[in-house]
């Protein structure tokens, strides 16, 4: 399957965003299969294509951390009285690479998720500042863990649609941030 990561990033990101790869080496199909087996989940083809990355050289080291630059979107300070949306300044996808930081690594994040929730699923996309998280389940379906309800909500879109939807929402929040007093 074709990797559409770069195409989608080009559509929504501009000079106000920063994108970081989260591992010094690219994920391999063997890494991905090992995580699937260990966590007993199935990653959708689109997500596997994203993890294997055929895009620009700086994107070959998958997962991605995407944020609006701090000079464009100042971060709320401790005890600030701000709207929930003011904390949602970025997103990230997890990495299958063993060399990524624990918090970004599918294996580690997946184990933590299962231990913390008792739900067999693995996180794939997180909005910074949001306790809800997008995951995949045992059959490869994309679901969203709703933290307040401690339950999963089925998402009826593929990974590319999800990635594009959340980047579009991030761009809208950035534009609203510029127009807020």
C-alpha cells in the first residue's frame, strides 16, 4: 500500500508547524508484526504503510510528532484558566521502532494501555492534551478510547482519513488561535 503521509502533511501544514520523527531508525515489517503478535492486535494496511514510510527522508523514521510552533501558539502555563482547546496544539503517531522513546513506542504504549484500561487495543494516534486516544483493536478496526466513559467508540474511517481529519482539525485550531483575543 502507498504511504500518503507526506501528501497529507503537505495539504495541511505550513511554516507554523514543526514535524519530528520519533526514532533514529525506520520501523521494519518485522518490528510491526512482533508488536501485533505481542499485543494481539492487527494494524490496518494504511497504518503499516505510514509506519514503514516511503515519504521524505526526514519522515523515514516513524512515528511523527507534529506541533504548532510555540511562538505561534503559546503554551498554557500552570494554573492558567484556558479553554480545553487551548491545550490541543499537536498530535503524534506511535512508532514500531525499538529505538524510539518508550512513550512513543507501540509496544510500550500498548502494554501500558492494556494494563491501565483492561482493553485489548494499541494506541496509534494521540492528540496532545486530550485523554481520549485513537487505537486499533484485535481485528484491525480503528477505535477511540473515551477516557471519561472508560469505553471504546468505533471509528468508521481508515487511518488516512483519520490522519487527515485530525490534521485538518489541528489547522483549524491554529487559525482560531490567531483570531482569538
